[in-house]
C-alpha cells in the first residue's frame, strides 16, 4: 500500500510522526510519501526542515510562504504531484483548507480511498446547522478518520463516520525526545514559594491570554508566568502587563525554536493552557513528556485523554471569571504532590506518542481501503467540489 500525507508546512513534530509512520509501514511492505506545500508559514516560526532519508517527501513551493500561495497555483501543483505519485490511499488534510478540497476532488475523480485527518470537536466553534450539514456530506465522501482523541472520535461518529473507522493519534509529540532533552528536573529551591508557570502558544485571541492575564493579576503574587510564542496580540499583552503592574511577574519570550523548548519546560513548575478554543493542545503533550503537572482549559481537545483531575493536573472553565483562580487554589494545596503529578504526566502521555501515530495511521488507511465505493457517485461529487472551488 502506498499512502500520501499532506501538510501545509513541516514542523519538527510532523517530521518525527512521519518517520515513525514510514518505519511502521516498511515493516509491512507499505510506503509513505508526504507532500509539504510550502517552505515557510508565517503564523508559525518553523525553520526549513532538512531532507530526511526516513520517508519520501517533496515540497511543492520551497521558496514560498504558505499564505502567499494563490489557490489556482497550489491546486495545479498539488494535483500534478498526486498524479505522479499515484497513491493507493490519501490522507485528506481537514475540512476547509484549499488543499483539502483539491485533494478530495482528486481522490474522487481517480477512485482513490481517502482518510480525513481531523482534530475538530464541537467546542471549537458554534456548530451551526449549515456547517454541520456540510461536514456530514464531506464525511460521506471519506471512508475512515485519523483523529486527535476521544472527543474527536465522538464528534465524527455524531456526524456519521462510525467510531469503528475513526483512529486516534494524529496529534502527538515526540515524547522520547522531550524526555531525553529535558534530563533530570531540578529539585525545588529551598524556601522559594513562587511557582513558575509556562505557556507555549501563539498570541492569538482563541488562546485567551488577555483574560488570563487579568485573572492572574487578581491572584496572590506567588507566581511567575513565562509565555513562549508570537502573534498579533503581542502589543496588547505588553500594554496590559504594564497596566496591571505585572512586569516582574510575566515574561513574553517571543518565538522559541523547537530545540530550545526542553530548557523552558525544565525551568517551569507547571504548564498552563488557558484557551477558549483549542482543537488539541500539543504543548500539553510536550509539557507532560517533560514531567510537568498541567493546568488545562476544559475547551482543549486533549482534556479527556491527557488530563486526570488531581492526578496529573487540573481542568478549569476558561469562560468562568473565577475558573482559573479556583484551579490555582487547588494547585497551591497540592504543592507537595507536584513531583508525583509530574511523573503521572509522563505515564499518561506515554500512551500518546509516535507509536500510536504510526500504528493508527496505517489502521486508518487499511480501514478506508476496505469500504466499498461507488465510482459514479465519486465522479459526481468531484464535479460539485470543483464547481465550489
């Protein structure tokens, strides 16, 4: 079996996942080719990834940014690449992106089985009737799903994709790399009662950072918060930090290269993910692999699979003005258990690593290939998608 996976831009964790899937495939005589659409992507600071012999890959626009690509040129090159590769099954990258529509239409025209890659959940945004209707019909054109975790399986099942054909694990971190790079965590400093929070996130509205800053300013001043990431809210956050007098409490680190993240996790006591909308929350995986307890919004897609209340972390409602304060009060009471909670994080996240990605990648591919398809219906659907594009 020859499978194709498509990403807008490779990040380091994409490459780690693809290496694992390619290795798993080789053991069974399967082959993986990945298509990277562009050499950069403005909303992420990932450097260009060097070629790797571990899996076949091609970059369609190595000198361009993903957001600068015009729809027609992206579609033309992507379809040419798919024609040349001639795969047996294709991972369709989501619901609404330009490449998703082009990929699905190509599969339908050529009778190629398709797996939808989805980390969508109802909590991400309002599920209006038209949106649900479109997603139901989109799912009817796919034969299997490669999804984030439990909420995402449940969502696709509700939309019409049987849970038996939905396979979790599309959003995992390279646990072993983070565990190895972070090394032994330092012992708590004697007499130091200030705890160090860390968030690794883009500075965008859905991450809920402005409201979290306001909430933190009302808390006892026994915390320090480092935020790694960049985005359009940078200036507003800087202004709010000054207005609330938090200059000695909050540090905006800007973009931090992937290879330097373990040092940040190692220096922190707890990880905080306060988003009001978060399909998964990959930094939670990374923090847990580094042995940190976590404080996670109950809107994050990883909440059910990764966060066990009071065992390795705490959940809170980001829309409740007092929600974070209540979680922090519980954190303070559990301070003596933080090392044990960090070890629990490592144990829990161990089941959500590259092995799961590799195994369920190919399970989803095989499940898709086993579902009967109507060539005539596929051609009609391909025509309609082409018209809509």
